[in-house]
C-alpha cells in the first residue's frame, strides 16, 4: 500500500500566497532594521536571524505549513513555494556572489587572516565527526548524521552551503538543525561580541602584531569607491543572468551521475558546484564589474529570501526533540573554538582575526561583517571578504565533513 498524500493544516497553503507572505516578511524585517529606534535591537539580533525566526514562528503558530516527513501511511510534504525558492534562489545567490568576488582583495588580507579562516574551517570539519562520536550517537535517529552534515554546511560558509549539503545527503527535516544553528551559532556570536571589549588584553597576551590589519584596512577602503546606483538595464541583466545561470546549473546537474553510497554528490550538489565554479571563472572577466552595480547585493537578497523558506519549514516545537542535537552542537563548536585560540597563541594573531575567522565560517556573510565591524568599525569589509572566501572553501569542506560523518555513523 502506497502512502497517501498529506497536506498539513495551516492558514496559508496556496504556494503563491506562501511565497508572497515570505517575501513580505523579509521586506518587513529590512524596513524595521532601518528604523533608528530599533538600531540597537538589530545590532544585537541581526536581520539574518529574524529572516529565520519570524517564518518559523508563523509555522509554529499554524500560519504557514511545515515540512512533514513521510510516515508509513502518508507521503512527505513540502510546500511547492519552498521547493521553488530552493531550486532557483540557492544557485542564483551562489553564482552572483562568486561572480563578484575579488580574489586579489581576499589575498591582500594577508597570510594570517587566511590561516585563521582555514583553521576555523578545519575545526568544523573534524569537530563534527568527533562530536557525533561523543554525543551524537545517543540521538535516536538513524539519519542524525545527515542533519549534522547539513549543519556543517551552515557552519562552513553559511545557509547556502547548508541547503547544498542538505540536498546532497537527502535530508528533508531541517527543524532540529535550524534550532542548533540558531541557538548555538548565534550564542557564540553573542560571546564574540562581548569579547570585543577585551581584545587589547588578548592581543597583549598573545603578543599580536596588528600591522597586517592596518594594511588590509587601507586596501579595502577602496572597494566601495566605484559603486554606482543600479539602473533598469543593469538590474535586468543581473537578474536575468542570475536566474538563467541557476536554472541552467540545475538542468546540467540533473544530467550528471550521483556519486557515493550514501549519496554525497547528488544532482543538487552538481548544480551548486556548477554555479560556484561558473561564477568564480567569470569573476576573472569583465563581468565582475557588475559588482559596481550591486550584483552581490542582489545575490544576498536571493539568499535572505531563501532563508525565509528554510525557517518556514521548521517548527519551534522541534526544540523539545533537540537537546542531544544542542549538546552535540556545543561540543562541536567547542572544538572549533579551541583550535582557533590555540592557533592565535601560536601565530600571535589578534582577537579580531579569531572572531572574523570563526564567524566567517559559523555565521557566513550575513554575520561576519557585523562582528568585524564591532571589533573595528572600518574593518567590516574584511569580515565580508573572509566570509566570501569561506563560501569558496565551504561547499568542498562541508562535503568532506559529510563523508566523515557518514563513515563514523556507519551509513
């Protein structure tokens, strides 16, 4: 007997209405973030978290439908609006972000910044399997490793990588993962913001040399000098190019074979790799000049809109089922943090590079500039560039972490 179709009971279920509601939520978040009286609120809780949290609240209170896993009698359910957002917005965002990347500017950050970024990435890659062996095995879900694999994507480059790995390993229910990502990830961000008050003491303790930061600051001051207001023509080109590249990447990805047992390189992974690689290749051409017209910002809008659909698939009641996931996340992130502080002591790295190197991984492009700006207001672009560099490392490193998790889980 085949499972019957099932549609969760919710106030809004029509796909176009769900999509419009999520777009309106994002518009409301950005509008409120511009209100001067609310500036401190959004400095503490950035828009990226609201983009996750508000749609999740809507689902928790029955306004929008959650993702519903399959049972013995009913098939799984995901609202078509969520599927379409993921299908188009994920490769579109990655393509535009890679298209506008300035490899030379990233390299100008200096050896120390890149080393701290890679150390942070390495801490996530090895921390996941270790945390799974210590705590994760206690989770009564044979596919728990898939959730942790998706979390590794979020913690090595951000949400786009999380969705890419989610598709790669075939995970459907992101509820517990989003809880861990939000509580543990943003809890660590809050600690980093608090530690900014003690960076002078930390730098003195490790004997840090801050001259590299001064050089980077001067280099990156030049980045925004060429920006110009976006025109109708360039907006049309950027949107058309982004959507076209996204769909083409999906089509080509569907033609390539799946790799791994369990599957690690799926058609969705191929699509992401194609979008990333194509964007990076074109960043060495004149097309990178579209950054002056705001191509990366359109990419970030696509990414934030994708965030709303991810949040809407979750349900806050999942936190009742996630204590072991939370503990696994704490152990995992502790390994990442320990390696960064050990590296900082050995390399005499300023606390600024510890914070941005960590948040470029754990928080991605939405959070890293915020943390960097708190430590040094003029250095927020460094956090952004490190996070974009994290995107490049992220998808490949997260896939490696997924392999390790699958091996440890015996899947």
